[in-house]
C-alpha cells in the first residue's frame, strides 16, 4: 500500500510539472504569434500599395501629366507675360540722336537713334510698331493728345544695352497745339521729355509671343533758351540802299542737345527799349545742329532809330523770332517757339560807325 501511495504521489507530482511546462510553452507561442502578426502587418500594407500602383499606374501618370500641364500653362500664359511686361517697364531709352528735317506746314522728316537699357537677363525681340509720341509737361505730366506718330523699328533687346534707330520717315503732326508746346519746350528748357506709347509682340526663344504695352519716357537736353547767343564780325554798310541789309555778321550759339532742327528761313524782329522796332534780321536755311552753331545773319536797320537808341556808345538790341518759312510754307510750330525766345545783344555803335568810315586796308 505504501508503494502504491508513493507511486501515486509521484505520478501526481509529474503531472503538475507537465502542466506548468505546457502553459509556459503556450504562452511563448502566443507571444511569438503576436510579434509575427505585428511584423507582418506593414509588409502586408506595403505589398498592397505596390499592387495598387501596379494596377492603377495609368491613373497616376494621367494625374501627374495634368498637374504638370496646369503648372506649365500658368507659367507660359500667366507668369511669363507678367515678367515680360515688368521687364519692359524697367527698361529705358537714352536718346543719342534726334533729327527734324525737311519741314512742311503739317509735318517733317524724323530720324532717331537711342540706346535701349535692358536690366533683365532675358534678351527678347520686340517687333516694330506704330508709336504715338507725346509731349510730357513738367507740371501736368503726359499731355492728353499725341503730337505725332512714327514707326518704331524691330529691336533685339540685349543685356545690358543695345542701340535702336528709327529710319528717316515722314511724320505728320497730329495736334498742332501739342507740337507748339513741344517745340517751345525744346528751345526754352534745359531738359525736355517725350513719351512713346504703343503695343507690340514680344518674342523670347521658342516660347509663345506676348503682346506688351510699350510706355516709356525719354528725357533729354533742350536748347536751353539759346544761352550763349552772340553776333560776331558785325559790319555796318552806311551806303546800303534803304530797305536792304546794311548790318551783316554771324550769329553764334552752342546747342548742348543731340537735336538737329531744320527751321528754313528765319526772320527776327530787332527793337530797342528807347525806339521800339528798329529793323529785322534774316538767317537763311537755318539748321541747328548739336554743338557750336554759326550762321550768316543779314540785318536791315533804321540808322536814325539806331542813333536815337544809342547811349554811352552802346545800344541793346532786343531780338524776338518772327517767322520760319521753308519752301514757301510757314511753320507755325516753329514760329511759336521762336516768338517765345527773347534775346538781348549789346552793340557798340560808335565802334561800328568808325569801322564803316575807316575800313581796314
């Protein structure tokens, strides 16, 4: 019986031990299964994304192409035109040469050369276009009406600058009042400004062209009131017939601008404070050029009135422009500028008479 109990106890003890071991093994298996499940989850998800991309690649490609196309179109048709317009607005012209020749009552031949300053790294090409030229008043800004129109050339805007020339062409006066304001400013002012307005296509490489607004103001030197005006080598002819030139010489003055102006035959009125109008003067085929100017001038004066105006051997001639005529046509726009120009010229009458009576051998 003792053995039987002992054996029974032994069996009971072994059975308890086996149950504990089995529970530990099961717990270990469950823990491993749990880790395996956690580790397998992302693998399963990654595999699903790859399968999705492989299955719907065409949809992703279309989406990418649409987004790329939208961005490209926005750059080409929205951003680039704005950039082009901003760059044009930042550019400016420096006048190198301006000529007004062959004048008529309603127009003239115009020729212009300017340097285009382009601060942008882009070097576009602007097509030629019909530009309106406006006088810019220092107080009121751009005048409401253009004074003339002319054709601007096609130009490739290099960085940082390039030269563009307006070929000689006929320009009709669009508004006579504006033309008078402009010519008066050119003669009277130290600086004068004009604005060029127009529209033209702009090309940059193989990109689509864009129509830009061209609006630029040029400021350049004027004739500054003909400062420095003088008369040289005056000679009095005491035996000249009445009504014919009896006082000849050379009118001189500097032109600090880059402007050339053909005025035709210019007539000036001569007067003094004491006697009023004492005669007139004429400069034939007067063409003002940049730099020093020297013109033969024929004066017809009333000798009696000259003597009445003499004080301490001197008279002070007051000179005002009267007319400008080319090929028989009066040039009103130049006559307005000449009438606004008042010059004074001191003359030693005693020395003139002495030289006339005793000419050098």
